[in-house]
């Protein structure tokens, strides 16, 4: 059953908007989910895909989860 539910990865816009809404720099956002600054920059640039679980963790840790739940990952 877990494999039957396909979650979409967050968009570049969703990642950046979540960081800006949390009023964090890229460095602070990266530290929040324990990744390097370069990794965060690649996610925001669209060079790499941010795993859904890390996006959800970021949303939880920055108090944005309920907003995310209502809008869904796009």
C-alpha cells in the first residue's frame, strides 16, 4: 500500500515561497533541515528535486504545516 500513494515533490516556487514566508535566509533554511547551503540552492534553482519528506519537515519546523495541508504539494 505505501507504494500505491505517489506524493509529488514540491515545486521550486513552493520551496522558495515557504522559505520567504518563514523569513529565513537560504543558509538558515538549509540548517533547518540539516542539508548544505548548496543543496538548498540547488532545490530553489530547480537543479535538484527536493524530497517531499524534507519539504514536509521544513513546513513542520517553520510552523507552516497547516497551510501546506490545505494547499497541498504542487
